[in-house]
C-alpha cells in the first residue's frame, strides 16, 4: 500500500477515542473540580506542545536549507522531511486531543470555570471519601479484605469523611457483586454455541438495576455527608456552651 494512503488512513483514526477520554481519563480524576483542573491543564500543555513541534519543523527546514554543498543539502532535506513527517503525525495526534478538550470545555460557561478554583478545596472531602471508598470496595470484592495501604489512607481521613468512605465501600462492593452476579446469570442462561466476537447487548433490567444502584450510592453519600455536618455542628454548639459555663 502506498505510504501516502497509509498516512491518509492514519489521519482518520482518532489518537484517543471519546469513550476513553471521558470514561477513563476524566472520570479517573475523581471530583468535578479535579476533572476540570486536569482538562484545563491538558488545554495548556497540548497547546504548548503543538507550538514547539511546529517550530521544530520550521527549524529543521531552515537548517537543511542553510547547507551550502548541494549534495549534502539534498541529503539533509530528505532527513528533515522524514523527521518532519513524524512531527506532523504527533501534531495531528495532539490536535485531535485538543479538539476533545475544547469540545468538553464548551459545555461550561465562564462562571462555572471560575468556580473550579474557588470551590476546589471544599470538594476535597467528597473526592477522597469516594475515591478511597471505591478502592477499598474493589479490594474487598476481589481479595475478601482491604489492603494495609488502603486502610492506612482511610485512617488519615477526618472522622466524618471516614464514615462516608465506609458507607461507599459497603454500597460499592455490594453494587459490583450484584451486577456481576446478574451478568453471570444472564450468560449462563444464554450461553452461545461459539465464542462471541463482540460484547452482547446489555439487558434493560440489568442496566436499569445498575443505574439505580449507583444513584442509591450517590444519595447515601449525600445523606451521610449532611448527617456528618449536622453532627459536627451539634458537637461544636455543645463545646461552646461548656466554655460559657
């Protein structure tokens, strides 16, 4: 196949799928504020990387053109052309990723973006509670116990956040186990005659159960957070009354 055709085909293949970007890169950051910090950082980094690569292409062409000897100049221009093909491929990759970033940022207005900095610290409580709760939940489901590392991290949380994290651990582990059992049961009842070449279509009841369970987890976390704040407020009032006496 002609190399020009191959380059054309590569131009049409995304360097990073939208599925990967949203479900693995963004969601892995945790809280919305951390997600936005990551996206804004990517915007800055990708923009600068593209500028550097474009400048490098110009420099390669300039240096090759400065050679006086015609034979050497032709050789250096061929080398520069090959190197620049690789740089252009990298630029195409970065531009595709930058387009995803821009598309994501367009879903928010400026006031929401300003809130990333203002509300970042306040979001940390829920971020760490959910992150550690999910991590321990997976460990309990996979290994029947939490790792020493995760337990040590949990022990560093303030009491209110520790309570939220424990609730998330129990709810998340139950959710994963229930969903896995439902999926396994569906496979056992509908075992194919040969190995499948693609994922089976999700059954509506299983999907609905999973979505409902995740919503329940979120509601439980919010309730626990409100209860913890109320308890902390009550303790604070009692301490103030004691001081007055």
